[in-house]
């Protein structure tokens, strides 16, 4: 069947009786390809029939499909003629693992963060109506996205479409999971909806099934036309949405393709907003992914036969994430005021081990980073010591809460900025290259950057025992470095350290760029230079005394960072030196004003000129330049 799909809308050429075979082929295709490249597997296995049905009903690229987060868009890519691109999925210069309009005009909007799809789709629908066009707009979001506040802001706005008789279709893909299992009131509400026993389909045939359209009454069976007076009795399971003014249908079986097609076709006839609640199984069709959907949400290369990661995926030591979580957990054994907070990522942040030992002090707030920080601020105001672990790219969403709720009151909390720096294959939406800039702009916030695993442990300990105000520790994805662990000195607020004393050239690599910086140092030594190697440790406050001491016997000072230069570490160092009338030259190495595509960290560093070889050549050129 897949051989017949090479362009958008080719699925319509396949007889519907063969859709079951097509779904089977798609799942096999996903397994074979993602097992080689890595990627988001479980979420896509669960969305096969749903995406097939949407492609049967919609016309691409005229109609527009907006995916929330976008990690469930692989089937959409296959059905729009991009199956050959899977050989390079998430690889350098290859196909993105997320929707990307520059990749295909069938991708309506780029996405990578949760809870945005309804708002974006509303904007697309508004533009359609103002321009007088007639395309169908559909948003697909998971039930986990309903733990994010943006989704509710959009639902509140969406309700006015009914009065204006304007259409928008929202598909709630309910698999009880975000990355980990969902938590909170909305999850409980949807559990109750799923427990409804008596259902009928559009033809009025009663069935005892959890996966059929609920009692919708005769007006719906005759073309989805209904009176407003009958709405409350017709849509009992989705009363929350109905009370908001949004028509609700569901829950329906997300793996019953004919039922999905029939539902979507009829929904297109409504001149009003509608939510279709679809129940799917994350990881469907692959037993290992069904059993461990969280592990197979985002996975590296693995054996299809065994479900185990290939040997290349194993590491030689603990990750920075492991060290952060283990340290917080160990400290919590001695200090009952320490709590742990995650935004729907207990496994990804390592905090599931804290949960196992201290369930009463562990809080998963769902995909709600803003709430996570405000929640921490409230606990801190009452004398607790919350430790929140959030990926750098998602912490961006909580900028206002760090500033307004935490920093103004100088409330003490630890913010673990996980996945700081380049993260690789997830691309533009996930690179953690902005945290220094946005955190450094806030008064009362301390920002630390460890160069190895032992230093991370010491910084976490410092933050939870001696810290004051919001204390952010940024650390990279992957195995923790052991470089310079034997040369560690005690952590003192705002104090860096000199790892190698030299003259003429001073190198200041920040945090996870220290291994590259140390290699540059060795390269320069081989060239006959005697560089000084500095570990800044603190981005804020900077060690002004140490930086100024470099002015005396260094004619070139070079900062290095795996983050954007605009507002970054290098610019702050340059400002200090300028304020003290430094007569030598300062050069900042980092990432220019840009978003960074997907690829391995090694490839991206090379492309950006922040690998050791590129930085060595730049510094040698600056040394030779007498201008």
C-alpha cells in the first residue's frame, strides 16, 4: 500500500477496505525507520488510524492541520509523500522530527511545545474567515496538553465561534499519556468520560462499548443538526466543553478508521466549533512500546526484535540529569523541607527516584511550567525548599513566573535547567541555547554552570543548603564529564576558579563547553602558547574580581559558550572589562543570532564554529592579527 503513496492525498486512491493493511504497513515502516535513526515512536504508533482518517477527509495543502507539540506528525509526513525522508529523520540536514512549513506546504505550522495548537488554529480560522476562503482547519492535541494553561485560554476564546457560526475542529487525542502518565483534574475528568458505558453511532445503533460515539440523539443522526435546547441531554459526557459553548462528540475509538472518517466528515458540516474526543493507545502495534510508552516516547536506535537500545546508546557513566536528581534525593533524606517539582517529566528529569522515596513531597504538575514555578514560589514563601527540574527550552515559558513570582520576593528555590545548550536531533524548538540570556536579565537570580558531574553535585548542595533567592543550575544532556573533578575547590557565591595558570591568552569556557575549551587550551600549548584556563562557574553574579585580574598579563581574553551571544555570558564579561578600561582585546565565541537546526551535538558545534578545532583556528588568527 505504501508504494502507492508518494504525494499528498494519494491515500484517497487506496480502497478503504485496504486501510487496515495500510495501517499495518505504516506501523512496520515506522518501526523499521525509527529503530535506525531514533525518534518519537510510541506517540506516532498510536496516531496511525487517526491521521489516516484525517487525510481521507481533508485536502492537502488547502486544508490545514495543526499538531500540538508535533512529535505525533510522522504519519502525516508519510501520507504527504515524505517517506523517503525517514532515512535521514532528525539527522543533520535531514528531515525534521516535527512539522516544518519550510519542509512542506502540507505542514500548516511549526510546533515543538505543548498546548499551543488550539490558539494557532483559531488564528488560522480567523484569517480564513476574514479573507473569505473555505479551507477546513483542524487542531490535534493530546490529552496531556490540556494540563497547560494556553489550551484553556484558547478554548475560552474558541467558544465565541458558535455565536458567529464559524467552524473549527479540535481533535482531542486521548491516550492517558503526555510523556509520562497524565496527572491532575483534567486527567480524572477524562477518565470519567471514558467510563461511560452506553453509546450509539451516527446511525442510532446502540452498542455496549467504551469506544463509540456517545448518545447524541436523533437530530445528530440526521446530519448533525441540533437544537440548542437539546444540547445538555445530548452531550452528557462532555458537559465541561458544552457548557463553554463548544460542541463535544466522543469518546470514540481512535483505531476504528471507518468510524473516524464518518465522524470527521459529519463534523465538517457543522458551522461551529467542535471537539472530537478520540481514545487511542500510545505505542499501539508494538508490544514493547505498548508496555513502556514513556520509554518509547522518544527513543534512540534500538532492536525491533528485543526492544532494547543498541549498544551505542549506552553511556560510560551517570548523566548530569542522574546526578542532579540523586543529589536532590540524598539531601531530602536529611532535610524534610526539600520538595521536588516536575512539569510532566518525572522520568526525563530523573525525579522519579525522588518520587519513589518521598511521594508526599513530590509534585508532578502536568505540562504547566508557568504554574510549576509559581507553585514553587508559594512553597518557598512558607519556608520549604522546592527543587524544580525543567528542560531549558520549556523553562522559557516560565520567564514571567521566575521574574514576578520568585525573584521579586527573593524566594529561595532550586531550578534545575536540564538540557541546557545544544540538545541535537529535536532541532530549533528544543535547543537550550537561550537560558543564560533570559535568566541573567532578572535581578536576584543566581545562575550557575558546572563543568563536570562533581561540580553539579556541589552546586545543587550549595543551592539547597546555603542559597538565597532563585538558584538556577544549568546542565547539559547526556553523560556527565569527569574532566577536572580532582581540581574542584569549594563553591563560593559568585566565585570562579583558575584551572591552568598562564599568560597572554585567557580562555573562559562556560559550563558544558569546558571539554572543548580544555582541548583548545591543549592545542595552543602545542603551538607554543601558555594560555590561562578559567572555570567561570557563576554566570550571575560573575566573578568580577577574577575577570579583572586577567587584565594584568593577558592581551587576549576569549569567552566560549554553547548559547546565543546576544545577552549571553560573553557580552557580560566584555561589559565588565570595558567598565575597567581593559586595553587588550576581548573576543566572544558562541552562537550568532539564529535558531539552530537538528543534528548531532558534534555536527552542530562544528557548523556553529564552537568545536575545539574551529575555536583554535579563530584564536590563532586573533593572536596573529596585530590590528
